[in-house]
């Protein structure tokens, strides 16, 4: 099996992997990085989203060969309880979830949005999250949280 | 002679589990453990229960550690369902904690030589005059909680509570934001291996032959398990298990299966099956008037998928003839009971431990996958086996919310006032949960070598809110009615509990027809409802929603407004909803305004969160959702084929809570679905002048309703 190298949450990482194995499988199964969640395996629900070179991508249908030399950020790479990302802080402030299973993918989509558009409108936030599904109906709280994080980032 | 006042009774959950130490403990330096029998399913219950305990014990909520339910030690509180967790677990904990507090105050009084009435507790420190002090933790060695709870203990009055009744941040949310493993899906056990189960594409098909050759060649394979029609693989990674399962699929031969109904004629199917008929309620008018006209309307609710965002998952590990199971089931004891039947083991040989899953909204595949894991783990040589279903199986083999055909006939007098009302329901039962029958409800139990028959779903009794008949008895003061439920005795499409059971369908039907009659009379639909409601709390939520939505806003072309109301189970939360929609090619719900009364709202923001979520999920059901099938298989097995509401389609949701601290709290999780469903349908009529009685309200259904009306 070839060795595939990439950056994972800022750390140089190398894994021996079947090039066709999915990034999600490697993250969860091989590396024990479980923030990105399996939801559908078909890139439809967004629970597995990670940032690849700054873009939010589904990792459940992303083959490892396409990750070589890329910069991968999972929800673990956004922030920690001690040093939270403004989005993580805002999701707590807004109590922006019910079950929370979809949240890692939504945080990633939102983080990618704020990278390319630091002051999005509400409609732009919704559009950016449209390919993330939430079954509990916490959408409006999440949108509020993303807008809160954006305004916090703008003033800091 | 005056009747003696009734003896004080324990809350039901505490009566069933009276030992105080099974609910409350004091550990280590300043920690409190609280062990409810109810489980977190994303509804925020562990936080609300922690609030109740913090209040009664007078400790900071940060000291409280909520213990996950497990058959090893937790109180048995049945199932976490029916919006009953606050009612059952909350009352039990409030009572238990009040008694624990009393016991500690007595012990403190003895130790400090101060009368108990002079002692105060602040964050667990017990102090009195003369600067004397001790604490729960200092006294813990002296105060045994291995006593049964006593009836008659008085908890704090509403005005004395400082935590319950206020919004606090949920205790589980930081873990979920920072991706600290909390979901069962993310837990790594030592030596974990992975299982997958072979299931047919064709509905009801049974495995008749299996060529294992290709699967045997898969690298990383640990075992292939075959037990009659049940088959699966165990491998050292998920990827290997998936590869082996694919190979097994190619080698599988299946029986022809069982035919499915015509998805475009659900009413025809439901009304043609053998049924068990129950008269739910009758009311006879004092004086019979003559009907000037009779309206007959039929309402259809399709099968609806739970469609949890996570596929169901479980882990199991055998140790000799004992097995430990990790599950996101809503009822650990009930699951254990079914496992014991299937495995022919005493329940004591099985430990079932809860871990959080994604929101399930009722009985999905959580319990099924637990048996899958137990059966596969038999071949794993003592290693724990983790089984996760595929999206496809989650959307086709898990139980669905039952389809319903509801017919209401109403007699109107010359003024179009209601003088008669006949409501009939045709539906499968709405519950086939495990642990309640001599036969198991678990999927694999019907697949193994000596299979159990597939359980036909039934309905909970009316005293528990009923099933298909839930909310079918109008809360309105109508002079006469007959409510009849026809429960199907066949079940080609597997059904079990989905959020609200039959209430969504029944409220949709009742509230749609009331709206129609109000329109017929030229009466404002809110006035019409208020005129028929005697219950003040019902009137209050309707008036509050109307005020908040500034009912009724000026009508503009292309928009519509609709209102609806229900009291969940006629004994739970009161909820009124007003929908504002835009109707062009498709219906867009722009805004939902709701007013809710749950009695004492323990965590008001938690209640709002539940109502918002319920309102949005109901909007998704109404506008989009319908389980699809052809005559042989379920076809809506992906998010493309079973679309749900997306971020751009979600309406604004505005919720007002009527806080009633003096009234016992009830749950909020299922209050919004019925009212929101009917409010949207009524808004569609207001906008387009057409009554859509066949859910979901899609463009095709609107066109069909227009054709029917013309």
C-alpha cells in the first residue's frame, strides 16, 4: 500500500492506505479522529465534512489519493475548549443543536464560508449550509450562531 | 361525613424504583451523581433533570454528574418516549432529592446540635447559626440512601426554586462542539472489531442460500455468521467489513418476498385490510337537531421515515454466557427483555448500557442493530463488535411512522354549526417497541433459524394517550361525536412509534375540517375555535399566538395565513401555531408563530428549542416527506429519494412560552407537529383557495386537489 502524506489539523501526517479508501475511513478507522461523522456514505448529508485546502468537502466519498499533499482540517482542528473557534463559542451561546450529530460538518461548512466571506448575509449562510442536513430542526439557531461568530470575528 | 384525604402517593417512576441510592449519590470531593432511567436523545433531558436536582439539593449544577442509563444499576423507567421524561423522571428526581435533602438536614442537625429548621444549604454546604457548618460530602458516610422513598415528602415551592424555571446551557453541548467522543458511533473499545449484516432489497424476502466463497477471501475478515436467514460479517476494520458484505450480497439467494401496497392508493389499501375496530369515545347530544348538511372528508398521512441523521449503531461483547451491550435504544430494560427472549438467557446475564446516538424521533433501528451486534459478537471470540447500519438499510428496514386514512363526517345545522362528528381512522398500529410482549420486536429475531413471527404493531391504551387514535377526540366542546379506530392486522410495511404517533394525522384532520367549517360560516377561524373551547389554557395559547402573529395580517396576493391548535394527548402541552406561507409553484413556509404551555418550563430555552425543532421537522413532513415504494421494495433509500427540508427552505420560527410555575411540567417534544401541520394546510387554503387533504402538500397534490374541487 502506498504512503499518502497530507496535513491533518496542522500536523504532517503519513498513512499507508489503499488510494481508493475514503478519507473518512482513514480519519475514523486508522487515525482515531472521530469528529467527522458518517451519515450516508454518499456525500449527501454533510455530517462528514472536512476542510480540504480551505473548502468544505464531504470525506465519506473522497478517495485518499485525492488528499495527497492537501491541507485537511476537521472539527478537532477548529479549536478546543481552552481555545475555541468563534463558531464553537457561538454554537454554545446560541445552544445551536439538539442531538448534535450533524454539528461537526456544519461547523466545517460555516468555517469555510467565513474564510471566503467574513461577513455573510443570512441568506448566504443558509446557502452555504444547504448541503448539510439537520434532522432535529435546529437550523435557525445554527444560522444565528454563524452570524454571531462572523460579527465577533469582524470586531476582534 | 368528609372523605379522608387520599394518602400521598409517590411519583410513578419513584414508586417503581423507590431506593433513593439508585437515583442520587454523593461522591469524591464535592460531586453529586444523578442517575435517571431516561436517556438523552438530543432533547436536552439530562440538563433539565440536572436542574431539578440542583434546585432540590441546593448544589451548583456544575457539581452534578448525570449517569447514563444502564441495566446494571439505573432505575427502570421504561422507555424515553411520549414527551414523558420531565413528567416521570423529573417528578421522581424532584421527590427523591427533596427527601435526600431532608435526611441530610436531620443528620446535620444531630452533628451540629442545631435544629434542622435553622439550617440552610448553599451549594452543598449546610450551615446554621453560630457559624456551624458541614456538607453533603462530610455527612455522606453517616447518611445511608439505601432506603425506600417515603410518600408525603414536600419539595420546594415554585417560588423557592432558583435553577428550574430558568434557561441554563445544556451540559452535553460543549462535548458535541469540541468533538469529544460522546456518541456511541465515536467510542473506541479495546480490540474492537466491526460487523455488518446482510439484508434483502426486496421487502420481506428471506435468505435461502449463501455462497460465502468471495467474502471468505476478503483480507481482514474475522468471521462470517449465519443463523437461518440472518447473515453477517465481522472484520477488523469497517472498510473490510463493508467489502466482505458486498461479496456476501453477490452470493445471496432470496425468497420472493411479500408484496407492498400501491403507494398512490394508501387509503384504498388501508381500508381494505382486516382490522381490529375500537370505539375510542362517544358523546351523545342532549337534544338531537336535524342536520341541514353533512360534510364527509378524507385525510391521508403517508408512511414517514424517522430518517435519523446517523445510521443506527451498537456494540456487544460476550464473556462466556454473559453479554454486554452498548446501545442508543430509548429503553435499556425493554431492549434487555427482548434480547433475553431471543438469546434464551436470564435478563441478569445481559447488561444493556446507553450511549448517545443521533436524534431518533421514535422507534428506529436502534434496538434492531443491538441484536445484530449481539448475534455477530458470538463469533468474535470475546472481542467487542461494533455494528453500524447503512443509510440504505436505515431508510428501508427500520420501522416507519404508520400511514393513516382518516375520515370525518360532520353534521351541520342550518347555521353551519356542528351538531354531529364522526371520526374514523384506518392505520397500522403505531407501536411495536421491544420489551412489551412475550415475543421480541427486533428485526433479526424474525430472520434467525428458529424465527419469531414479525410483530404486528399495536396501539398504546387510551390512558397513555393512545396510538393511531392519539388526539382523535376533539378538545372542542362539540355536542356529539363518535371516534373509531381501525387497526390493521396485516403489516406489509413495518411500522412503529414515530414522534406524536397518530396525533399529527388526527390534528391535521380535525383542524383542517374546523377551518373549513369556520370559512363556510364566514367566521374568523380563531374566534370559531375559541367559541368551542372551554379550557382556559387552550384559549390562552391561541390568543397568545394570535397576538404575536398580529392575527390576521392584511392579505396579499401569493401569501396565506393559517392557524391550528392541539393539546398533545389532550393532557400534555398546549400549542397553537400560525403559519405564514407563500404559494407559487411550490409552497414555501415563511414564518411559524407558536405559543406553548407546558406548565412549569424547567429550562425555557430547552422548551423553545424543542418547539422550534418540532415545528421545523413538521414543516419538512408536510412539504416533502413520504416513504416511497414499488410493489416489491422500499425505494426511498437515500437523501435524494427521501428529501428533507434544507437550510434555505426552513421557515422563521417564533415561540412564546406561557410559563406556569405552579403547574406540574409536561414534555414539549411532540406538541408542535400536529398544530404546525394543520396550520400550513389551512394557510395553503387561505393562499390558493384549495384544501389539500393528502400529505405531503407538494405541487402535484395541490394540482390534484384543485382538479378534485373543480
